[in-house]
């Protein structure tokens, strides 16, 4: 497989390379198990001495091809697909963090992620400290502890749309000698490759733009292979794993230690597996990722420019608006586009926002984003409903905020629908 393809080519042809006489299109290997003739070979696969598929809870050829495509797009050393974005985040953290330990995270995270970190992981004895993204390096460092194991961030905050200052956060991670875990769902690897900017682990909700059609749920973790796990802080990777014949992951797998442990230990035990069918569909979605992200970004900017001039709109937030406080960061880290999400507020507050959403015709009210179809949502009463008023403010969410996932329809039709809905308020 050629390794120096451009991202658009990887979207279409990466991850799967058929041999003579094999299917040109990635097949669905709908099988739980795999046939072997040599007991020793199968034993070696179980011992991680040889590569191969033994059971589809661990790996599957269709899933593996999808994993490799995303891995190539992100520029990592290996990837692990999961049943959802939430399961990808959970495994990414549990792979290196356990009871009595601590992680840092930015406060402007997706509501489901915020709850996972603040509530569910807390029940398992993992403490999380949320920090305001705009704080300077020295102040953020004061929140770190001797048992801090990772820093979790989003490339573009959901739904605050703050763009991550990779230079600052990768520097913080290096000072603390901990990995920077980046949720890259909003930009996708087509618009941004966090590993190039100092990230160590990348996660995605593949349910969103990677799928692109609201058909499949899935997640994925990509290992950058660029963190030194042998620094004394990660015995999970350097000391023997008694559940796997005493294997030492870093000693045996070096740069692939993290992703190998995630698969052979956590995916094995937790079982949040991506099905072959979903992997097949996610792979099909990825084949047009480059085209869709260009159109999503183009449409979102045009809609943002329209809204900021409308007399009934009080504010608009989109990273590629020149007056946006994160415009320079978006130019630096998102040169191909700002993705398809924008937020705005309507004069009249929450009640006006509700009226606007009920007036829409083409655009739908759905709990989703990253779809080919344009949709809206009121985060304060839906995706972030579980947050307190104080935490909503920390997450950058106001009562009047409407989140728009701008689709790939003709922009004139999207703007026309918004215009008619606003006129009825």
C-alpha cells in the first residue's frame, strides 16, 4: 500500500488493498471466528507473537480495513474501532488510568463526554479536573497533580466551537510528561490532523462526519506512537500484564504498545465491538469524507455570514468568521475549512429560539450532527441538559444558543428556510 497518498486518495482507497481475484470493494466479513490448520499458529496469535484474526470481539477483517483507513488519514501507528464514540473515549482513558488517579480536561466538552468524565469515571475512582481553555499555561499547570495521567481536549469544542491551541496544550502535556488525548470528531482528519500538532492519541465519534449519513454508530481511537510510555508513570504498559501471560506491552510492541493493550486487554474484556456491517458502512462514508467536509465548511461559512447580518439575530459563532476570537487559530490548524457546525442566538432568547426551530421546514430538529442533512438543536435543553447552570456557562452554552449542523444541500435553500423561519418570529 502506497504510504504517501494525499488525504482525498486515502479516503477513497486507503485501508484495503485487494489481491488478484479478490473483491475490489471491501467485503463484509460477517463471521465470529476464523479457521486455522496449525494449532501453534493460533497459539502464537493468542500470545500476540503473530498477527491474525482469531475472534471478532478482538478483530475482524472488515473492521481492520476501516481502522487502517482512519489510521492512515490521521498519520498514526495503529487504530482501534469501537461500538461508539463514547466507548472510544472510555477505552482511551481506562487504557492508562485507574482508580485513585487523575486526568485534566477542558471544560468546553460535549455534554455526554463531560458526564462520562465528571460522573461515571468518578464512580470508578478516577478524578477529573476541568479547566477553562483560555487560561494561560502556568495557571493550567496548577491544576495538575502527581497522579495526573492524561489531558483530554477537543479540536473544536462542542458546542462552544472554541478552536484548540495545540501549541499551548501540547506544551502543557510535555511539561507534565503525560499524553494529550484529542477528540477530533468535528474537523475529522481531513480538516485537521492533531498528531501533526503535538497530540498523542486521537479519538472520534465516527457516528458523525466519518459516517456522514446518520446511518451508523461507531467510534475509533488512533495511536500516534509518539509518546514515551517508559517514563515511570505508566506501569500499565511497562509492567507484566498478568491477564496476558505476563506480557510487557512497551517492551514487546514499543510505539504500538498503547493501541495493542487497548485491543488485547480492554476491548477483549469490555466488548464494545464495532460490527462488521457498521465498519463496512463507515468505510463507505469515509470514501466521500473529503468532498463532504469541503461542502459542509463552505455552507457553514455562508450561513454564518448571512446570520450575522440578520436583524433578528443577536450573535453568531463560527471559527472562520474573521471577527471570531479563534479565527487565527482556525487559519493555523484548520486551513481547509472550519467544519459544518455553527451556533447563534436570536433576539428574544430561549422562547424565540424555540419558535424559530418549529418554523423550519427543510431543516430538521434532531439529536445529531455531521449529517449530510442540515439540522438544529437547543443544547441547553438537550445534549447538555444534565449540566448545572454554572457548568453550562463553563461549557460556553447560553439559554438562547441554537446549534446548527450545516448539511451539504444547496446553500440557497438552507438560507431560504432560515429566512422564512426568522420572519415568522
